[in-house]
């Protein structure tokens, strides 16, 4: 675990006297006096989006035989060539390198961890690095330095040739230096990034500070942000939700741009609409439309039970929103945290999905990703903690748990009294389904009791969604068709009957 004996991004070779540490091409030791602290990247990272493919000529690979970095895997492909594997990594701005062995291609992300060279390894690792260092990309690279040197050599004798020429050139040189410095300064303080292809408003921090009355009214908070209510004076007093991202996201412009790009290009009635963003100094803020009826959690588990028709309608709307994220928008998005708190209701109680994006974006050519566990306890699919490849099927599992909560207006887990066992909704629902006793879960819900056939169909769909084997779970498209009645629902197996091995 961790960075290994030599630290993150480093490479360890074990010898008789102990580990010897190295840095791959494009990296250097963080502290040359203590090589075991790891290595840092010396080149500019690859841009994301369409620009990433235009920059492939700026990057190359260092081939490291009998070497692997097992701690940074996030995608795997079988039956491919080495050239295909390298090109796939070049086209992916998140890819830091690949491990290749006899048709198996495993992509790595930074930071690279547990790097080790050992003759026992039969494969090789290809580390991606920039052909030029980061100063070239930021405008002060070697070509500029060469030009400046030539200019100095050329102007040296000319300036020294006479005071008349000197008097003419000094003001000119001063003007050019000042102009260049000013232009660089303007670029540095530019508050808004260029993010093409989106019709989003650029807000200043002052605008949002005023709109939220100095961020006074908090609507909620999550793992990476706090959401405040705001009123836009520039838009006829329109209410908005202002999501202020925390330091972890602020320090990673790549993640922020990924979220803005992912959310900004979505357009569906069952997704919360992004209105604009603030990218100014240390501030990374997203501005969404305001959902007046709050979260589905408050609606489902409040004092009064929503009627059966409303619950069916909400279940179908959430399914349509997820179907769009998985299969219909330009880049597949896996939500990773479907739960009642992330479903918001508008004025007419239409369900809209919130909190998607933020580096949960999967490229079109990526079907698997390996990453740290995301989501909320009780809604997390088994493959997260079994270290199985993560696909869009993790959202299907979470949706199945959520669908049971919608059907029965009960939380997925409820602590019991001292003399009773706790209630796990998924287990209880399956047991009642098998014993034809679903009515036991519908006490005080006469409307659903009179629609038992439809209610049983919804339970069967939910059980299909929470199958432990992700291959048995339906796609979100099929779930939507089953809810609409277009596709028949067959009897599901026991959701926990599958025992998988760790890959």
C-alpha cells in the first residue's frame, strides 16, 4: 500500500544493500537528499477533451522491462496490441502509462505507486512523458531562450556601436519588455478558462457572494462541496443553488474542468441544469437551477407518505435520467452515488438527478475503471469492495436499492429495538417476494395494496438491479423499458447467490 519503498511516481530496484530508487523519464526526485520521498512530474500535463488528441505528438513513452506500478490501475483491455495500448493512453489525458503483457493492456493514473523492477515480472511498463519540459508549454521554453540568446548576441555589438543607436534602442527595448510582461500578467490573472462548446454564464466571485448574502443560507453539504441558496439580481431574482467546491477540487483544475465540461454538455429534464460557474483565484463554484421541493429523502421519509402514483412517476424519471447519463449523452457518465439525497424535486415534483460529474466521467473508449470506493454505505455495489472492475452497473445496483425505498417508503436500513433484529430492506423485500407476502411491507398504504401486480413488478425490477453479479443486472435502458411496461419482467434469482473471485 502507499507509494512503496521509494515513494510515489518512483521506481524501486531491490539489491543486496537494500532498495535503489530511480525516477522515470520526465520525473525528478522531490528531495535529491532523500530519494525515498518519491518523484515529481516535470512536464506539463496533457489537456483533456478534443485538445488531448491534438497534443499526442508532444508525448512519448519510456519502456521499462520487467517493471510494474500495481497501485495505479484504472482500466484494463484484453486481446490488444502494444501499439493500440500506447495510442489509447496517448488519447487519454488521465493516462500516465500502461502495463503491457501478451495482449493485456492495463492503464495507470498518477500518482504512480509501488513501482518495482524485478526479473520475475514478465511484462513491461510504458511511462508517458512530455518531450519538452513544462516551461515550453507555459511560454518560456528552450526555443524562446534560444531566440533571446541570439537577440542578445545580435544586439550586443549594435548597442555598443554608438550612443545614438543606444538612445534609440533603449526606449524600444523597454517598451517591448514592459508590453510582454503586461501581457503575461493579463494571462495569469485571467479569471475564466476557455471551455468551448457550452452556453454557460461566467460569474464573478463578487456576484455570487452578493447573490448568496455572503454565503449565508446553507442548503446542504457533501464530501467535496457546500451548497448555498442564492438569488440572481441580474436574472429577475431567479433562485439558484450555489455549490462551492472544497480545497481538494480547487487544487485540481483538471477535475473542475472535467465536471464543468461533463455537466455543461448534458441536457435532460431529469438532470439538474448547470447555469454557470465561477473560476476566479482560488474559487471554484458551480451554479445550478434551484429545486424548490428539496430532496427525495425528505419527500419519502417525511411525516406524510407520497401517493403510489407519485412514487411510480419518480422511479421512472430517475431511470430515464440515468439512462441518459449512461448511454445518450456525448460522454458516458457514471454517477457513483445514487441515493435519495442526490435526487431533487422541482415545483411539480419532477425528479432530477444532482451531483454527477466531478471526475466520474468515463471516455467513450473506456468501459472499465478501477478507483477508490465512492458512494454511500448501503447503496454501494459489491464490486467496489471486492476490487472488481467498475462499470455503469454500479449505478444500476444503487438504483435498485433506491427503487425499493421508493416502493415501500422505507430506508434501506433501519435499526431495531433491543429485542428485535435490524431491518435490511433488500433482504426483507426478497424474502417477502419469495413467500408471496409483499403486503407485509405495505402497511398503511392502501393505494399500493390495490395495485399489487404492478407493485410486485417494481420489486422484481429492483431485485434484478441488486444482483451481486454485475453481469446479471440489466442496463439502465432495459430498466426504463421494464418500468414503462414495454419489456416483460422475468422472475429474478436470489441477489446474493453469486460468489465472485477477486481479479
